C-alpha cells in the first residue's frame, strides 16, 4: 500500500482525477480498450466532475461500477445513476457503460450473465474505490451474507451481497476481491480523520472477514485528506 496525504480535499480530488486520466491514457497506448471500475457514494463525485472533461479516447473506455445496490437506475440510491450524472458527461459521455442491475431479475440470476459481460474487460485497467467508516469497500461488508464468496480466490466477477442479512432491499452486487486485485491500477480515496482511523484499525485487525478493505490494500494507492 502507498499512502498519499493531501493538504486539502480539493487538491486531492483534482490530483486523483489527473492520475486516473494519465493511467487510462497509458492503458490505451498499449491496448485497444481500457476498463475503468468506479465506486458510487459521495466521495468520487468531485473526482468525476474533473475527470469527465479530461482528454481521453473515451469511446475506447468501458466504465463499470465496483458495486451496485439492487435498485433501478431511476432510484436515488443507484450507483449507476450517480455515475451517469457525474462522470458520463462532457467528453466522458462517449464511454461505454456496463449495467449491473436488471429489472425483474434476482441478484443470483445475474452472476452468470455478468461474468460473461465482464470477461472482455479483464484484467481491469483502473479501479477507483472508497471505504466506509465500518471498513467496507465496494459492497464487501463485514458480517454480510455472501462476504466469504466475495473474498474467495475462486469467486466469479460479480457476486451478490446481502448487507446485514436483513431484507431484499439491501441486496447489492459487488466486484469480488480477485477481480479487484488483478487490476493494473487500484486507488482508494478516503476523507476525514474518521476514515483515516478506520484504515489504521483495519490494518491492525488484518482479517478481511472483519475488515474487508484490507483484502484490496496490497499494491493500492490510498489518497487521504483531512
């Protein structure tokens, strides 16, 4: 793990966006296409606002969510909705997008089709992740139904996770650890003292079943601002 500290959040967001743009362009100098897996939530929005205007051959880039709530894109909690509104605009509107959610299907029904759809984009070129104060990343939550499969070296590309094992509304689909760790470049962006403390706590615990983020930390660049 490499940790980069920034004096303020605005500088971090701009610098991360520039690094991501550079890595995508480098990947496209070597390969005909590139794949870019991004998280939802509130953290990456300002990065997307900068990155969407970057000079990249976006028509050769496929964007996909690191994880998705099992809700339609019309839902305010949909990661796809946020990604489309904040990243897939301006120049980046030319990028392709891999949709995870399917109306009328159960999460288990999507494992096979998503594995097929994901295969041409592996290994992932660039991954942008976030982390919760509970030490989850993507939708890999401690104690969630499906976590063991998501951590397994034999896991499929995407796997359903039932957060807190409570109700169907909490189903999520997440990229699994072997897919994330096979990426050519991984970035984890966190903000605030609570997230820094959570990262340090996760490293101290060292068990991905209790602190899932530790599973993806090797060879990851972590960006942090107060």
